[in-house]
C-alpha cells in the first residue's frame, strides 16, 4: 500500500540549496531525498547525518551515476547551471534548475536545445514567484479580466542593505552578472508572464550612491530600467542592493480597469507595533523568509509533474526571455543608450 | 452688497479657545469675531492686538453687556459652562458651548431647561467629531444601511503619554471629573449617535499602571467600560492617558452586514517611512491636529444656523446623555459593580 | 543511517483532522503517520488509499491496541476529547489533543489528573495560535519589554457569516457549548499567556441580531465579555458567528510603553486591489487558511518533544484556565450578572 | 485697531478658480477679495451676489484698472497665463499664477524676464503640492537627512477614469499640451525640489489602451517617462487619464538610508470598511479634495509674503524647469528616442 516516491538528488547546499534540500527531504509528498552533492564536503556530511540522507557526493558526475535517483535538483552557483542541466538530462534524469538557466544568451540557447532533445523528461526552471500565493492570485485575477488589459508593470527587487558588504566582497572575485542580470531576472519573468507581451526596447540607468565600490566594479548599486513591450505596454524595473528596510519585492500591474500591487509593504508578519516612533510594521529579511511557501510549492509541483507524467507550467522558454532582457539592460546601462531587443539574440553578442 | 455677518464674542482663550477664536476671526464665512474674554488679561491683549479684535474683556458678565454681539462662544474651563450658558441665553445671545454642558446630571438638567426657555436662540453643544469628515461619512454609510443594523461599537480615546505629567499636576488641584467623564464623553456621544440606542447597564474597570499617582487621585490611568444598550447592542469603551504613539481616537461599529473603523492608524499625514525600523506611519499629536477640519466645520454650522434661522443638528439633549453615561461609569468604577442607567438620573445622585 | 521516526495515529478526520493528518503524513521531520481512525469508514479508506497509510480503524480502542504506534493525535469532536485523552495516556501513548481538553470544569480536572499520572509521556493541548509566527513574535517582543507592562488585551474571534447556516443546523442538534466556550477559548488562552495574570471577574453580554434563531438556542450570535484580571489588568473579548468579511482573529495588547496588534486586517495575501470600489485587501476565509503555518509548527513541536524527551511549551494547565473562563462567561451571559472566577471551580457546576 | 488687509482680484472662476476665490474671500487672514473676473458673465454675477464681492469684470484689462486692488490671482486657462502675468506685473500688482506659467519654453522665458523687471512685486507660481502637509513633512525629513541622499524619485499622477470622456471632448478642440506637459508638471516640480538635481536625459513612452481616441490626438492615455538627473539620480514618472480608483498622486523617494512614500493609498478619509469585498479604503475623487489644505496654505503664504515684504519660497525659476522637462518628454514620446535636456532650451524648439 506504500505510495511511490520520486527519489531525488540535489546539487548545491548553500543558503537556498540547503533550504530546497530540507523541503525535498521532509515536506513534499511523493518525494524522497536520497542524494546530496556539494564541493564543500562538510556541507554534505552535515546534511547526511542530520537528516539521514543515504548518498553523499562532492563530485556532480559521480552523483549522476546513481541509478536509484530519478530527478536532479540544481541549486549550485549560476555559472554551473547550463552544463549541469545538460549532463543531468543526458543521463536521463528529470531536472529542476534554479535561475538563471544560463549566464549568457548562448548558454540559454544550449539549455533550450538540450531540453528539447529529451521531451519525456520533466525540465522546470526555478521561478518560484509564480507559485507564491499572492502572485498566483494576482495572475488569476488578471486572467479573469478583473483589471482589464495590462498597461504597465512596475517591479522592485531590492536586497537588504545589510548584505551589501558581503556582496561587494563576493563581486570583487566573481562575475555576478551585474545588477540587471543577477537581480532583476525574476522581475523580467513576472513582466512577461503578467503582460503577456514581448519586450522591444529598453533603457537602463543607475549608479553608485552609498558605496562608490560599485562603480569600480562596472556595476550599479541601484538601477532602473524602462522597457517598451509589444502593444506599447510599459515596464518599469528598479533593482538595488541597498534597501534599508529589508528585502523589498514589489510588483504593480496597472490595467485599463484597475490595478494590483503585491508586496507594497514587505511585512514580516501580521503584527503592528504602536510606539513612540508611530505605527510600525516590521519587514522581511530576505528571500527565504518572503518566498518560503513559494519554494515549497514549486518543488511540490515539480514532483507532481514527474508522478503524473505532465509538463510543468513553467518551461525552458520562460527561462530564456528574462535572460535576454537582463542582457539588454546590462548593455543599455554600459553603453548609456536605448537598446532594441532585436539586437540581443541567443546567437548574438 | 456687503453680506451680513454674525458678530461673535468668545470666552476662554486656552488651547482650544484660542483655536476656536482664530477660526471665528478668519475662516468662517458670515462671521466676525468682535469680542474676546479671558480671566488672563495677557491672553486678551495678545489676541486683540494680533488679530485686530475691537473688544476685550476679563469679565464675562461685562462682555454679555456688549449689544453689538449676537452670539457667544463658550470655551472656558468645564466648571463654568453651565452658568455661562444660562447667562448668555438669558442675555439674548445665540450660544455655542464646548462639552461638557455640565459637570453633573443636575447641571446638565439646568442647561436643558435654560435652552428650552429660549427656543428662538440657537444653542449648540460642541461635539465636533460629528463634523469630522470620516465620522460623518461613516454615519452616512450606516444610514444607507451599508453595514446593516449596528451590533457593537468600540471606542478608544487615548491621550498622548507626553501629556501625563501636566495632567497629573493639574488633577492634583482640580476635579477633572475622572477618566470616564473627562475623556470618554465624546465617545459616549458617538455611541448614542451611531447605535441609535439607549444605554441600560454599565461596568467600568481600570487602574494605575505606569504611574501610581492615579490611584492616589481615585482615578484611573487607563480604563475600560462595557455598556449594554437597548436591543442588546453592545458598547466597549477604552479611555486612557498613557498612549505611547500619540493621540489615538478610534471607533469601530460592527453591523449585521459589515463593519466600519475610523482612525485605526491615527496617522499624521500620508507619508510612509521605510527605514531600518520597518515601515512607519507617524501619528497625530493631539486633538487640534486630529480634528482641525471638524472644529472649523462645527463653527461654520453654528454660524449658518444663526444666519438661516434653523436648529442645529446637535442639540442640548445630545449633550445630556453622554454626561449621564459618564456618571454611570464613574460610579461603576468607584463601586466595583454593575450600574443600571435607571439609577442615574438628572435629579439623582 | 536512517533517522528514527515517531509513529503516529490520528483520531478524527474532519476538516481539521484531515489537515492535521496530511501534515503528519508529509510535512513533519521525524514523524510517520501509520494509523488513522474515524467513525466514518469512507474517510478512513480515502486517506489510507490516497496517502498509503498502513492501518485504518473505525474504533478508537482498537487503534490503541496498535503497538507500533507511539503517539496519538486527537482531532475528534470536543465531547470525546476527555475520555480519549485518558485512554491514550493509560495505554502508554504520547498524546496531542485539540482544544478544548474538556467540555466542563470537571472534565478538565479529569484530564489534568490523567496527565499528572503519566509524567514521562508527552501531553500537549492544541493551542496553535501560540505557534503562529505573528503571535510568537508578539510574545517575544513583550518578553523583551518592548511595550512595557501589559495593561489591556482585546481579542476578536469572528467566524465568517457564510458558515452561519451550517452552524445553526448543527447547533440545533448538538451542544456547541455556546459562543463563549466554543469560540473564545483560544482568545482566553492568549489572554492568560500574554497578560500573565489570573482572571478574577467577568461580565458577558450579547444577543441575536441578524438571525433570531440564536436566541432560541439560548446562545448569542455575537457577544462581548469584559474580564478583570489580577493587578486590574483588563480583558475585552468579542466573539461572533456573523463576520461579513471572513474569518477575523485580532488581538491587541496595550502596554505601559506601547501596543501591539495582530491581525487587524485579516488579509488573505499581499495583493492590494485598486478599482472603482477603492483600495481593497481580500480577507482569509477560515482557520485552516489563517493558521496553516501554526498548525504545522505545533505538530512539529509535539514530535520534537517526543524525540528529544522534553516537556512541551504548552501544558495541560494551559488548557484548563480557558475552559474555566469560558464557563464563567457562559454563566454571566445566562444570568445577566457579574461572575467571580472564584465561583467557578473544577469541582463546581 | 483693524488690521491691514491685502485687497485681491482673481481672474478665472472655473473649478479651481472658484475654489481659490472662496478661500481668498473667507479663509485667509489679512486678505480681502474685492474683484472677480471671468469671460463668463454669469459666473461673475453669481460669485458677487453670493459672497458680496464689490467689483465684477468680464474684461481682464478693465480689472487691472482697479487701483484699490494690490494683488492679482490668475486661475484662467493655461493659454492666458503668460500674457496675464506680464500685464498684471506691468500694472504694478503682486501676482499669483496657477501652473503652468507658460505653454512653451519661450513663454516661460518671457514670464521670467517680466518677473525680474519688477523685483519689488511678489510673484508666486502655483505649486500647491509643496504646501501640502505630507509633502512638506517629507521634504523636512529629507533635509534632516533621514533617508540619506536621494537616489530615485517615482511620481504617479493619475486622473480619474470618470473624467476621461470630458477630457477627450475638450482635447478634440483645444491643445491640452499633451499628457506630459499637462499632467506631469507638478511631478516634475516635485522631482527637482526633492532631488535637488538637474534633469539631463529623458525617455518617454506610452499609448492608448482603453480608448483609441488618444492615439488620434497624438497623445497618450497613460505614459511613462524615465529621467536621468545629474549625479545619476533617477526619476520615474507615470501619468495617466484612466485611473479606475480615483485621483492617484503618489510620490516615492528612495534614499541611501531609507525611503519615503506619499499617497500610496489615496484614501478619502480615515474610514476603513470591512464587508464581503474585503477591507476597503475609499479614494479621493480629484485635486480639490486631495489638495484642499495645500491650496489654502499656498494662498495664505502668498498673502503673508505681501504683508511681510518678503520673497515667496516658490519662485519663477521653479516654474520654468518643469515646463522644460515636460517639453522634453513630449518630444521624446513623439520622436520615440532619448532626448537630452540640453537640446531643449527656452530659446529653442
């Protein structure tokens, strides 16, 4: 009478990887986490011991040799995504990969081709926001026509100021991809999803304000991009690494008959404090806190797709558009000019 | 072509009196402030000089001898209201009096009798909240049946903690009437107005929490009263002198089809601050800030009633019920028992 | 390397029982749901088949004979709690029981005694709100002194109007315990927890407003209770079954240095809708939606207590006080008088 | 002892003109409205009769011959502002003029020159938002450094959908100036004021969404402009004529240490409605409702400047920058290209 469970291995046990692993191990019906992989051996050991995971690896290729596994969950650093996706698909596994699916238009194209070669394997890119209840409710309202046709989307993606130091330290040694590629990709995905339109032209600006080091890195501390989509639909994107009040993800869609806003006050919980400061709502600290439910729901959906032999609602193509738009923003910011999307192509740059 | 103006004299130039005087002098169509009266001679002089007011008095009876005046505005300390109302009416003036119209059921009854003797003179007690746009909108919604029949009213009247010292100093030498009579009178008026019901029974509790001096005065720092109204309608009243975040006046009416709340966040203005504390709304400091528009509108209405020879929407009877309810709360608090309104009567105590 | 798991059986597969069972089956580290019990055989079959649960019972005593089980989760109708707790403890199991732990002071006393006889078995009553992040954060703030000493607590527990019909149907045939015992028990628990004080005296009022049937049942559609706690601390409780906007659980604690409110706007999610109506926040429908995280966290804590051989943070005593306070309210409402807690005792009635 | 009063004449008695006239007639200390002028004779008559205004004109030049007057208040249609300002200054009057001070860079330059020729006469352009308490508080907070250095400003200026028909009718026969010049001028003023920076480059996009007629007029129903200011400061402006929920004026300033938002929920008052829709805040209908206090305060300040012989806090130069920025947006929108501010000059076009 025991129900069948999908046996999963995960690569990457950093902050988000660890969280995904815990969800896969304990919170997802029909799922069994049997393998963990990280180049950091201690991480592997800790997780195996704490949660009783039978297989541990420090080598990804070795994990792919484990034939008990049916699916691979990729939560490694972005630079490895493209290759790890290709290898896992080739080895016959269902694959979930964190965003971005590639660090360049060319990589994104490679992933798309790989996925199309294995149509019977589930591939799902990690756009968890679509699974957040607020975002999915908003989408349903829009699909029911409650705000008419979408006219403009405004997206804020602001990281807490408290993480700026560690980011700057990291960015001195690694290519983060820059503000627009690294931070705004989720927002670009939401924009395409909500507007149901194609980006056509973009202007991106920004600078260093609190910390001059960003300019030295050729990056922006805070930046803004305006995008003209097909049908003259408008997109406004603000990304930043210096948000005083915490982790601020806000999305607004203005339609012909009404508007929706998600996350205007990025509240931590339902407590309202009244004191000599005034009336205060505390804010969320970071993505794990804000999107806890969404991360769980997307992993559940991935497992259900495998069990039910169906295609996931988020596909490889959904992973490509945001990457291209991120590239266009980066180029616009670096060249201080309007950039047409046509000039950015997977083959291009 | 000059329009007729009602010539007004005011008694009392304290915080609220000064504010009323300024409104009467400059902001009310059809009104001319020609006389000011206060036992503090400097206050009279200052106002006369600053605003060009022709007549100044330190003696109320003397002001009543000024036959250019048509109306008297009473904003003196509560203990004088009853007598000053009687005298002004007898002298033939229209009268506006700040709440309370009397410090005891007996005084309230005296005022009611005086008013009934001069039916052609306008008498209006000062319940400015009814003229506040939020409160008057709420009342209109209720009258349109938008929340069905009223079931319960909850009223908070909380004074800023910053004024506790000066109150304690004052209360050591004067009879403030106690928390329920002094503070909750406006709330009792709102309750009768919104519920359209008669109070029948009351229980009031409270104590000293931050400052033991209140117990010494036989008063409460913060108190709560629950009132059963006719038709089993319910009233909950919280009054206090130690509100950390400012001046908090909140009213909620729960109806059979919906609820209304007024002033839940006693916001100072429309600015929202996002900083390391969280998301902050600053709060109003006191009654002049919160009810600026209401004080102006009630004075306008008083003048219009005189010019148009009509009765004001707030009458002397409206001033009596809250006083009796305040008395019942005081008695309940002091005797630690349920008090029936029938045991409190104008002739009574 | 497999980690030890606590094997659990659950009794009651109604709305809340089903939800608990699903959590126990899939979402709780260290837990394995191996047995389900309900008098409704189809419920048992459905759950066994859907989730692959090996043992199914329609007889509680039979389930207690299953020696693979280590713990019993009681989510049956309230009338069975007392006896089922006693039996499960006697049979050697750890026990989690939904509130209330008894339908009378006498039953509550029986449970307390049973628990004290088996000190090595974990017993935890289900006050999930304490595990809700908003409530637990509020408690931490209070423990850090952020609002000074608590002065007053105000608790609203309002069920959606949409469920009034089914409640009235049910209540015609069953003893619900009445508004104050059935609905306000969670609020009474919160009051004792937050105020850290003993209830001393209570007055409860209420009535039928939208639906006269409540009066016929000797119950109230909406009611209010005011409680004087030790140290003159104040408690205000509003319970109702006719909330137009959904499920409204709100708690406010006023302290000497500030206030906290939890759940003032019982928002469904983070979407704000701007349309011709104004700015709209949608509200939660019911307890499973509002307290999803809390139900999960309390079950996690129960399992952890078993695994770690420690006592739970919520104890049997915590289940008794709210029951007594509910009784006092019921008595006050029925007798239309002030009721002293001293007159309500476990031995009593 | 009578205080000196500034005698004022007003031209324009449309919706805003009438409101200004009423303020000048009744609500402003030190001010006496003695003359009104409008090409619509009935408007003049109505106001004279209703408020007892001694002088009425249908000819502006004739009003300027009234030597009792000291100051002229210009609230006529935008096309007349430039010439009427010049004439009034030349005739020796203090002048207040509604925005815009000119319909083109050339007109703005003419006004600037005229003002500089009469340095002893007070000239004040009507940017009332600076006098709104929320905006002036926000400015003070910024000046105190509470949000650090400003990085980005976002301004929404959205007119109610209910006025779209009448606008379209009007715009078919008149040159409104287009969305960016007509609507966003107040926002451009706020941006310069809050950022304390010079606009350098702009991209404006937009279109017709609900109503195709806008495209036919060469105008946009809703539009967005992104502006790069000196120091890489960023400006985002959304203007529209189709706001479902009412009149939405919102401003956000993101600084290096925090952010401020003004008007995020354009609430009508402090009433919160809880009903089957959810929790609802009603919204303001239009500019007179939203900026009632600001219109009064700016007129008070104008009169005080005359009485106290000092220069107003808003000067002619403040009226010119927003006009130029509006022109740049219009040009960018029409040419679908980035526009540098240097290419827009008073002499230019």
